[in-house]
């Protein structure tokens, strides 16, 4: 087994746990539809982060081309997966506790959730840079505009409780992910 496969086994387990966490939450919605009131912005983020988890496995394949692995790169890849798990854990609580709805929970945890998503986005840029200047350049100006725009959107949403802004940010981030997936990650080389 080469080192890439060795590292990706652990990262894949962590990402798999993140996906499992989200799917268990969605299953609870289906099993007990009247237990807690759902919230459309929260559901948008659930879908967006699920998509992000699927794409993480896909875009990390480029790391197979890394000829020289360092301990720092190993920690970074594992940290990237851990960050995704933490986003899923904050996004999909196992119990709402004293919150009466997912809307109340979402707005009470928005700073944590969107802050983690912001850090994850910065880690994504670092991940793209680690893969080399040629890889970063191949992603094009669209990716760089997304990298510049996303933190501004997330910071605005962190500071605001405006429902339309939160919905728009979730839709824009999902759109950015889908755009990048179809423009740059359609095939493995």
C-alpha cells in the first residue's frame, strides 16, 4: 500500500463518519416528522455539506500524485476530514435539547457552524495550493473568485440573523460546489 492510500484510509473513515452523522439526522426527520420543526435554511446546509463531503473524497484523489509526503501534509489531510466531521456534528445535533425547532438551533449555533465552514473553505484553498501551482491555475478564475467571495458571504451571515441572507448564502455555496465539480472534477486523470 502506498502512503496516499494509507493516509486516505483514515481520512475516509472520518469523512464516512461525518456522512453517517448527517444521514442519521435525515433518517430521524423521516422516522419522526412531527418531533421537531424543520427549517428550510438548515436543510439547505445539510444538503450542501453532504455534497461537500462527497466532493472531498473526489478532489482528494489528486493527492495520489504527491511524490513527497510530510508529517505536516498528513496532519493537514486528516485535519481537513476532522473539520468536515465537526461541521456535520454542529449542523446535525443528535438532540435539539431545549431548542424548540431547528430554526432556533440553527441561529443559536450559526457562528460556530458558519465559522467552521469558513475555516473549511480556507483549508480547501490550502489543499488546492498544496497540489501545486499548475493544479491551482487549472481551477481557473472562477475558483479564485469563489475563494474570495465565500468568506465575505459567510462573515455576513455570521453577523446577521436575516433568513433571506442565510438561505442565499447556502444556495450560493451549493452552486459554487456544483460549478467547481462539473467544471474541474468530471474525470480523474
